[in-house]
C-alpha cells in the first residue's frame, strides 16, 4: 500500500473517531472535567455496547438525570403524531452546537414557546412571534433555528397535503441509508445536516442504532415495531 495513502487513511480514521466522540459528548452534555474519564469508560466497554446506553444504564438509581427518561421511554420508539415528529425535529435542530442535556432540560419551555409544536400554528408565526422567541430566555435564541422551525412547519403542511401526513412522507421514502436521508432532508427542510438527520431518524425509529442489543430497552423498542425493523 502506498505510504501517502496509508497516512491519509490513518488521518481520516482518526478524524472520524474524534468526530464520533465529540458528537457523543455533545449528546450527553458531560462537563469538560469529566469528559475524558467518561470517554475512556465508553471505550473500555464491549464494542457492541452503545455508549449512550452504557452511560444511562450505569447512572446511580437515585440520581435524577434528564437522559434516563428520554433513553428509557422515548429514544428509538416510533412517533405517530405529526406534531410530535415536528417537535423532535426542531429539538434536534436546536441541539446543534449544544448538548442534548441542555435541550432536554428546556423541552417544556420549547413546547410552551412553540405552541406545543402545533404545526399549523407555528407555520402561521409572524414577525411578532419571531421577536417573542428571540427574547425568550427559556429556549435557544438563535435566529437561524427559529426561522428553520417556522419554514419547516410550512414545508410539513405541504407534505401533509400531498402525502396525508409527515409520518406517511417518511414511510414513503423508507428505507434509505443515512446518506440518502440526509440528501433528501437537505433538499426538503432547513437546517438539517447529517448529524441532525441521523439523530432525528434514529430517535423515532427510522434508522437503527438508538440502542445496542444488550441494552434493556432494546427489546421494548423492537416490540414497538420501529420502521427499521419492519419488512
């Protein structure tokens, strides 16, 4: 093998590992002083173990943690309500550049600020609503993300008109690879990069990977019939 090719390959693999670790740490919302310790524990785990599952399932039973409820009751389970699918998409968009813990802690604030994620109501937002959202300290005050929520709500209304629902639109295009989904989402929605699309689709059962097979929640997810596991 050419030495230059080997060096480039090594650099690429190292970058991918670093990128994956950074995405994981961002999702967990770990404090900077604990991140290296946590990451080392994840790498010592069995290769088949999902680091997020490993982290949540090893939390002390008496420790209040926003990740536990999400991991045990929401992550990877199918979502059948269009408003809730919209909610999950907007929460994932708002997580970009931040920790998932931050978003989970602000989830109820988001619901109140965005009309319980009623798609029709958000699609009808005016400049008054935009100003209100950008001045709401309880959510993420990012103009691009606020505008993406409104424009994506408008897009979903069009998809509902054509396909019957947002969920049916997703089902219509299923199955796809992560790369194919990302290309479709970028063409259809705003502020939907690869990591956002991947997490959104894993979180609502269209892509596999939310839980490892040795996670206690895995069988519950399978029982809920996620799209990735249906024929």
